[in-house]
C-alpha cells in the first residue's frame, strides 16, 4: 500500500472544505423535507439538481427513487461503488434546529441527509479530478435503508453491472464518536436483525379454576426466560448474539385466563451460521417449554437484513488509505448490533463500511443523542472529512 502515500490528504481536505457551504445547504434542504421508504421524489430531485452540472452517466431507479451516477475516469480500470442512503425515519423531530423537519412525524435522525450531501460533494471533488482516475466511480444514492431493503432493489435493477462493480465503500455518521474521526473493522461490523413472533396457545377459562383451563401466561413467561438461558449457554461469547423479547400481550381482564399470549422480539447475530442455528434452536426451546405444559406454540421468524461483513483485505486497504491521507482511523473492538442493508452489497462485492464521528461541538461523545434519537444533531464540519474520505478511497482504488 506504499503508493497511497502519494495521495495529498491536506489538498483533498481543502477541496472538500471549499465545497462545504453548498454541501451544508444541500444537507439542510434534505433535512427540512425528509421522506420515508423507497419513493423519495423530493430527495431525488435535490440530488439530480446538485449533480446536474457534472459530466456523469445518470440512471434512476424503476421501482425506487435511487440515483446511480457513474463517473468515467481518464482511462480504463476497475469500478468503485460509493454509497449514500437517502431515507428518513417515521418519528418526531425535537432538535429545535432552524432547518428542522417541515413534516410532522418524519425526521432525518440517522444522518442519511448528511450521507447524501457528502456523496454529492465527493462527486464534485472527483469530477474535477477525473484525469487522475484509472477506472470508474459509481455514486449510489440509495432509498429505503430503514427497513425497506432498498439495496436489494438496486441490485435487482443492475446496480452492480455495466460497468461491473469491483469494490464498495460506504460511510455512516456516528454522533457518539469525536467529530472527524473514522472507525471500521474487518469482518462483522453490524448484525443481522430478525423479527421473532411467538404465539403461545392454551385454553381459556375462569381465573379461579386454572386446573380446568390451560393457562398460557406462565408458559409464555417461562419461554422468555428459557430463551435467554439458551442464548447465554449456547452462543460463543466472541460471536455475539442478542435476543430481546420486547412485547408480551395476553388477556383482557383480571379474572379471565386467556386463550393465547403473543410475544414479539428481535434476534441479532453476526454470522450466518449462528443466525441459522439460533432460528432452529429458539423454535425448539419454545416448542419444548410449551409442550411441557400442554400448550402449543407457533413461532414465526421474519428475516431482516443479513450481517454486514467487511472484507478483511479491502478494509485493511481502507484503513491504510484513510489513516495516511485523512486522519485518525480506529479499528473498532466489536461489531455494532444494529443492522444495515449495505450488507446486501457486501455479500456480492468486496468492500467495507466505516463510521465517521459527527459529535457536535461542546458535547461529549458519550452524551450526544445517538442515531434514531429525536434530539440527534451532527457537526456539519465533519462532512468535509466524509467528502475527502470518499474521494481518497476512489483516488487510491483507481490509481
Ligand atoms: Zn438508521
Ligand atoms: Zn442509517
């Protein structure tokens, strides 16, 4: 990786800082008009307008509002995908910012407004340096990250073809990291998140005569505890898995034994193997406990995003490029147990995701409201680091 030393980090950061006023303005306009899901026409319009004066090949989604903009370099070479997700969350905003959401109940609380803006900034920076690129950069503006499987739609619509994508890099903001710092890790970076629904069925009756009924309430409680014991006794502590039963519903009155009790929860795992084996064994434990008490059980597991697995070689290259040109790039100790649909891209193409610190000034990173908080605020100055990081990755990968 010695060639990377030739990249002039301070120059990239200076170019990114020059772009910052426009990029901050773009981010604020997207922040004020947040959209949810796969259909994001206003966000798409702003992206297209910001790229309009650049010489890019632009494709928009058929089923979604994605924008894929390809920058062809001066000569032939591989293609690097850079991604910024576009969607907001169905939640109120309570930041009090002058550019806070105009739409009640919708907020850019995961920083995807900043992701779009940083990627647009990188498109401007790299378009001005087209002569240095031996290959292509695909700027992928992606709708529907927050549970809508937007990346899967994009792959189906040919995101990874013509030109074929060889490597992939994404940034996610982190309000709980010092502004401007970067972090990533090889291997699992984020978890798979699956939804679990368990219906425990007994036989209803009078609360005074449980021996005539089959009471599902204590059985449901026993299942919750048995599942937790099962996780702690069967999962390797170095391959983490988290099960949370977050909802228990049963019964209608203080003196009626209900027919059934419904449990809802989420299972998070960082390997495909532990994910599959826990799907089987959680069902087996629930069945076994229910059978012991003459109840039946219906277990439904709805698969969410797969684990986000950073390619070790690509990640080592990214850490070397970013730390040599941009600045401090930490190796994370452990994965984050949230999930990301960037995982779909990394199943197909070697690449990685990195976190970029955006803790606002005057706040300690531990105390800053996290992503998905109704109070989440980010340091917009850090977006220059994000722009320069995307650009450094492309200039190095295509050198
Ligand atoms: Zn999110
Ligand atoms: Zn996010």
